[in-house]
């Protein structure tokens, strides 16, 4: 009888220990692991597709932008999207392994790159501001979404477009490549651990892939 009770206690303790080990593992596999991922999409059907992607993602943005910021809190995060930033965030996610104890843990990257030709565009700008960029149907190409953007940066190539000496002017542009990049990165890693980066990044390139315009809206939060 004593041996039976002892065996029963050992069995219950073993089940309890196994449960303590197995339940977190299953929870991570079923619930947490699907929240750790990246999604990278390219929507560009132009004949020089790879050249455009390479140009935009490897551009030295620091040579163009007026108010760029780099390396937020020594994290390597920049205020523009380039290939280095994409690889940094993608590698973070790929290396994010192991058991997660925080029940609301998530870690993901969404990156969308779109490029298309436009026979005619209407750019409204001044020497220090971009007001709008519309297509031939008067539809705005600068989305901005529903976000409240903390920061923005811009560039206009005044070697290719005229200076504006009034409040603003509208210029007709022909045969350009419009590029839109939307990126969102979130890392909820604990009660006092939160990274959130959102970007809307727009470029205009001419047929020689020379940069005519850059406009970036971004919000970067690191806790």
C-alpha cells in the first residue's frame, strides 16, 4: 500500500513537472511562434526591375536628405529605409529563437516595395517643402495613411527641376518612375520592452534612374 501511494505521488509529480515543461513549449509553438515573422513584397513589373530595386535600396540617403537621423539610441536604426535597415530587422527576427515567457510577445516586419511608370505627374512644391504629387487623374501618390507622423524628411533635385521663388508652384513632370515603400516593424518583448518603427517612403526617378524627389514620413519608438 505504501509503495502504491509512493508510486502515485511520483507519477503525479512527474506529470506536474512534465506539464510545467511541455505547456510553455506548446504555447510558444502554437501561439507565440506565428507572431514572429517577416513579410517582404515587391510589386514592380518594369523591364529594369532589379536595377530600380538595387538603386533605391542601396541609395546613400545621407547624401540627399536634409534632416536625417541615424543610429537611434545606438541601435543601428535609421530614419530612412535602405537595404542595411531591412537586413538588420530581418536578421533580428531570424535570430529571435527560444522560449518566450511574456504572453503578448510578438516580433514582425512588413516591407512593401512598389514601383511604376508614370507618363505625367503634377508636383506642387516650394524651395523647402513638397506639398503634393498627383498623377494624371489628379490622384495623390503620397498616402500618409491614418498615422500621426512624428518626423519627415525630403529632397528635391534642383538640378532637374526649377527653383521656386514664390510660395509654391506646380510643375508637370513627364516619364518618371514612382517608387513607394511602406514598412512597419514591431517588437513587443516585455512590459518595458517595445520597438515600433513605421515608414512611408517615396521616390521619383527619371529614366536614367537619377533621383528627382525623396519624401519620407517616419515614426520611431524604442523603449
